[in-house]
C-alpha cells in the first residue's frame, strides 16, 4: 500500500494510526514475551557471534583471525541486511507475524546446530550466513509486533520491555557460550539454538494473534520499490541515519571485543579473554537494564524522545575514550558500565521514537525492515572498516573512530520535526 506520508516528511494521516490491543490481559501477556523474544536474539548475537564464533575462527586460522572474522561477519551481514526487510514485506503481505517468528526461530536452531560442525572458514561463512538470514526473518516479524499491538502512549513501556531482553540475552548468551570454550563449541551452538527455537514456540503459543485487517493487494514490484520511497520521508530518514551511525560505531568496536581482550587489554594474571567476557557480561547487563527501564519510563513521562537519544550517543562517544586512556582491566570495567548505560537508554528511547515516525502503520513490518538495515548495514561495513583501522593504527584508533561516528549519530536527531 502506498505511504500516507508525503515525500517532504509530512506526518502520516489519521488513517495510519496503529491498531490498539483489544484488552489489558493480552497486553500483559505480550510485554514479557517481547522481553523473551528479544533476549533470544541477543543470546545468538552475543553468545554465538561474539564468543563462540571468534573462538571457532581462531582455532581454524590463528594467524589470520582478525581478517577472517571481519570477512565472515561482513559477508554474513549482507544476508541480514537483505532478509530483514524482505521478511518484513512478506510478513505484511500475509497479515500475520507469529508464523514468521516461529519459522525463523526453528530454522535458526537448525542453522546453529550445523554451524557447530563447520571446520573451515568457507563453511563457517556459509552457515553463519544462514544463521543471519533465519534470525532476521524472526527479528523482522518480532519488531513489527510493537506497532501492530501496542498503542502509542504505551510504546515507551513496550520499548523498554523489548530493551530489557538485550542485557538478559547478552549475559545468558555470554555465560552459556564461555562455558563451552574452547573444546565444546558444537554443544554451545546447539544449546543457544535450542533456546531460540523454544522462545519462538512459547511466543506463538502464549501470544495469540488475530490476522491484521486486509489491505489492498499491491504488486510485489511496487512494494519493493516502496522500500526506497520509505526513506523519502524526512523524519524517518533522519531516524534511519541516527540508528545507522550509532550501530556502525558500536559494532566496529564490539565485534572485536574478544580479540581486544586477548591482545590489547592488560588482564589480571590467569584471566583469559573468555573469562573476562563472562565477568563483563553481568556488568553490561545491569547497566543496560537500569538505563533501559529508566530511559523508557522517563521518555514516556516527559513526552520527549530526541534529547534522550542525543545524550545517549554523546555518552557512548565519550565512553570510547576510556580504554584508550586506561587499557587495563579497571578501564574495561568502567567502559563496559558506561557503554551499557548509553546503549540501553538509546535502544529503549530510539525504538519508541522510530515507531512514531513510521511512514505508514499498515506497512509497519516493511518500514521497520528498512530501518533494520540501519542495524544490519553497519555490520557489513564495520568488520572491513575495523580490520583496516586495526591493521593500520591499532585498537586505540578503532575506539577513536567509533567515537567520531557515534557523535555524528547524535547530530542526526536534531532535524526530526514530528517528535519532541
């Protein structure tokens, strides 16, 4: 369906108002399941992607591990970038979300089980691409649930519940993954995949959905062309740019956390990089959880989104200087806590902001799929950019580059006019 918003960034018409859940009990079931569903995402992205995958690559190619991880991450992110908006488009056309959540979760389980058996960089690349593709089918449908079923005045709470899943999934994923490093990677992948599959089953079983109202059938070619049209809406375009820059700066550093801890930071005697990640995960979780809950609640209460997003980006950028000045275990602990606060507040409030600038609520999954290119796209660029920066100037330069990119993201919220 064509967007109700004009190309110059006018706000959607009243006909694009998001649907409201039918009763409080349904919303009461939905909110905790949003937390569980998002936790499963980060169980994979942090547990598998930032612990098991780097270790697996290092075991296969110790000398070329930085370049190999950059290659695997960059190529697989192309699949994430493509599958997220496409899955959102087909989810919109089917007028359902739950089948896509269930199918994506179960397919991810199978792909992760296969990844544990890969023994070459080529095979790791191929199977990790499958993991990214299936997880983004799951993510695209899950992301569209908030604008589908949550009224605008409760979006901050819903976004906070989604955000709470990030530290929960991160800490559980890292702790679970480090338990199986380095000799039982296959079992680690299998258990993480099982959690994702179970989460998808529970979500679809407990949060029943009604088929969304039918919309005018639009040829697939026109819907694909509408992807580009979505970014013609000024407020949505600036929200896209801000998310893209924040994620680019964040992923450029976080992608190589395992190798940074292993090769750059002065860890206490006897502490391995995997053990350090297991200690840092709860620190990050507590900081992110607190910032997510407080940020979402305050933004609802004050009716403001933009200041929270901008200040979160500024804090994240300043935090990048900590490991440069203090490349020690104490510095890493401080960096992790401050980065968790910045990222938690950003994700809680920016998610609410984005749902308020969607060009057309009837095409929410498609439009959010376009926005999720701002999540996945940086994962394509970050590995290659970060590998070049580290190779040329080391890890300190990587932190400084990340800070500059994130500061540019803070500036991008200023032109948004339809949200305070």
